[in-house]
C-alpha cells in the first residue's frame, strides 16, 4: 500500500507588494545602524556608554558656550573642540563599530543578507555611512550649540553671525574628516572578528598605540622627521590635515610645516584603503555563502 503525501494549507501567501530594491535595503541598513550606534531599541545597558559620551560632549559645549557669553572670550574654536574630544571619539568608535558589524558576524545573519539582491558593496556603504553619521553627529550637535550661543551673543550684528556660520561649516567639514577616518578604521578592525570585546580592544590599540610612535619621531633632531611624525597615527594625521587646510596650529600641535599635502594624500588613501579592504572582506563572506 503506497503512502500518499498530504499538503496542509497553513496560511502562507505570496508577497504581491512592491519590490523596493537595493536602495531601500541600503536605507534600512543605514537607519538600523544609526539607531544601533546609540543603542536605540536595545537595553539600557547598551544605551549607557554612547549616551554617556554624548552627554559629556554636550556638557563641554554648553559650559564653553556659557563661559563665552559671560566673558566674551573664545575658549574653543570648532576645530579645537574636535581635537579636544578626539579621545572620547576613540572610545565611542571602539563601542559602536563592533555593534554595527561584529554582531552580524556573531549572529550569523550575513547569509540572510546576501541571499537577497543586497551586494557586499551595499552592506559596506550602509554600515560606513551609519557610523560616519553617528560620529559626525556626536561632534556636530555640540558644535551647533556653540554656534547658537555665539550667534545670540555677538556684538557685531548680522556680519558677525555670518562669520560665525562660516566657522561652523568649516568645523563641520573638519568633524566629517574625523568621522570618515574613525568609521573606516573602526569598521575594518571590527569586521575581522565576531567578538565585540576583541574588536573594541583592537580599535583602541590602533589609535592609542600609535601615539608613542609619533612622540618618538617628534623627539628626533631631524626636522623632516618631526614634521612627518603625525603620519604614524590616525589621530595626528587628521589634526595635521586640519593644520594644513586652515593654516592654524591644532590642539595636538602636529606642526606639519610644508608637508600638508602629504598629510592630505595619506588621509585620503587611508580612508580609501579601509573601504576597499572592507569591500574585499565582505565579498569573500558573500561568495562563501
């Protein structure tokens, strides 16, 4: 007697709605990544550190703004604020980058992502954009608070407000340079392992362990070595680019001299190399699935 299979109707239906395509997938990954950077939709423990860093940076901006309104003295420019907050940004990147990519590796969701029309480049772009936006907002919002304080207390009228606006936009551009560098380096390191603790340690090590190298090179009697010492550290590299573009000495006192274009070229190459390596990393993951 042959067995006859029975198909049971359990209510599954075919999807007949619109196919939104890769752009919608990228947008969804970006929004999810930006929310994850600040712990949105997660436990209070996940929100604690990102918002602690954000709170400290906002508090510094409020204090500086209040002091300027009372004394009329500029304690921090927008560029100096970004330089001063660089240490906090390092630890913020060390927490956020693993949240964006290491968790996906550990949870094993990448095969699900790449089983759809989503490509490795789409994934990399969305994650990179999300982390860049998170780091930029962390610096850009306090800088905007500083601008509002300066704009409402200026004694030079509309001209002073527009001059302050120009300084703010330049400061935002400088903050964006910090953001893309931290995003590129942080995500590349975090993409190598699914363990968030290892990723965070690696990111802090890359940024912090390179600082003594800069100190050694800067202490050499050779002037050229002094000027180029900032190339050995991502943090000093970006500060050096800021010195080159503005002609002002940064808080990190890199002293690029006439080597500013070299700093600019290396910064561009660093970000490009991180993106290319990330793309190669996730193309390999996608092909393996």
